[in-house]
């Protein structure tokens, strides 16, 4: 009896750039993935030689048409614009809008994301916080009491935990701090530096390592470091692989991220899985998994209280060890991004 040949469904995930934060990092997990049912392709729109050229996006978008996907997954507003064009010309295509932040960056983002949501087959998000808050911020509302998207669109939350991470070996807690992620205004790295400056006054051996691609903040952060007299204690490095980041994380006890808003916050989840204690603001989905004095330290606009809690942990290895364990355990039973994506695609492709 002859074998039946099932045609693989083509899945395309469109992302603006290969160099950035959690969105791009998660998308890369599908670069070399294949299975019997789906043929995957991740398409990064940005052309490095024309880094911020919209023309580069338009020219590179022509490649989408040559792949001709059955299901197209789009993240962030520039990708949404390009994939909308494809959708208008291929109405049978299933178009998935993937939201990764609780806020629109600007008017253009709000407008294009609203249009994308209107034509989307489903709306996905990296967290419940992103899904709830972002949909409220789009157009097609009625006095904020009724949302077209919430009522008529299929929605689902997709885990942005890229992989299960083995914790680093436990070590004695000290005044060593780290951040990795975009050097972006919303991350409030300047606030973290000012907090660290107060810690440095109490402990001159304190260190703060900052790792990530520059999204317009590096020069101002460098100037602030000089102004605060921290150039021998604060170190800024460009984007690294996660394996390289782990080498620096292995020298650290605390992860600092004082964002003004967030979705899931991938780097916070990564730091907790590694066994660092996060110092965070309770924004976006962070407030659902970070519990103050249990698995994290929540910054509540009181530097003195926070510094006191940091000092208590450093002086009590037992307390730090328990908080570290709680941080690791927070993510033990979480699904990975890849498994969640496959499960969702199986559901909508049947």
C-alpha cells in the first residue's frame, strides 16, 4: 500500500530584527526546528547595512511572498505592517498577531497594531498582562467598556520561556548586580544606576554589570556612570549569547530591572531560573510571579527599604539561599515557548 503524503503547512514568523530582546531571542529557537506537520521559517526583516531604513524592510519583505506561508505569525509594529500587506493579497492565509508589550510605543504602533488585530485570525500574547492591557489600548473600543477584540477574537497566551535553564552553582551572596536586555528607556537603567550608587557608598566593592544592545540609551548611561563616579564599578557590554551572559551571571547575586512597563520580561524569568534574586518593579506580568521577600525584592520607590533588604540577605546566607530556591522553583513547571507554539499551531491548523 502506497504511503499517503501529507503536505506540511508552512509557518512563517516575521520579526523586525535579529538583534534585540526577548521577542527575537524566542523566535530564534525555531531557526533549526522541523517536524512532520510544519515547515518553519523565521524571517528577520532588518537589513544590517541599512539598519533603520524603512526601504530595507520593504525590499526584504518580498521574500515573504516567495515562501508563501499558510500561517504567518507577526511580532512588533514594523512586522505587522509588512504582514498586513501580505494578508490583503492572500486572504486565505491565517494571520496571527503576537503581542509582546503592554504599551504601544507611539501613534503609528497603535494604529498598525489595531489594524493587525482587526484582520488577525487569532491574537497571541506573551502574558495575561500584555493581552489585557494592550487590547484596551487599541482602537475599536467603545468608551473603554467594550472591546471588539476581546469579544470577537480568539486569544491565547504563549509562554515566552525560551528553554528550561539549569541553575548556576550556589555561592555566597554579595554586592554583585547584573542586568541583561535592551538598553532602552523603558527599562529605567538610569534609575537602577542611581540605586546602585547608594549601595556603592555603603560597600565600595559593589559591582554592576550591564549587558545588551543599545536602543538609544548607552551614551546617556555612560555619562551618568561618570557623573556618579562609578566607572570602576559599573561595566557595560554589548549584546552577548546567553552562554556568555551566564559567565557574568555566575559572578552575580542579584538581577536588577526597574522597568516602567513590561510584558512577561524574559530576562527576569531567565535570571530567576539561573538562581539570581531579582530586584524588580511590579509591572506587567512580573507582578504575578515575583513575590516580595519570597522569591524577589520588589522596588516600591523607597531606596532605603530596598537597600536594607539587600543587606539583610547578604548578611544571612540561609535567607538568601531560600529566596534563591524559591526563584528557581517559580519556573519549574512552566511550558516552553516552543512547546506552546506547537500546541497552538496544532489546534488552529486542524
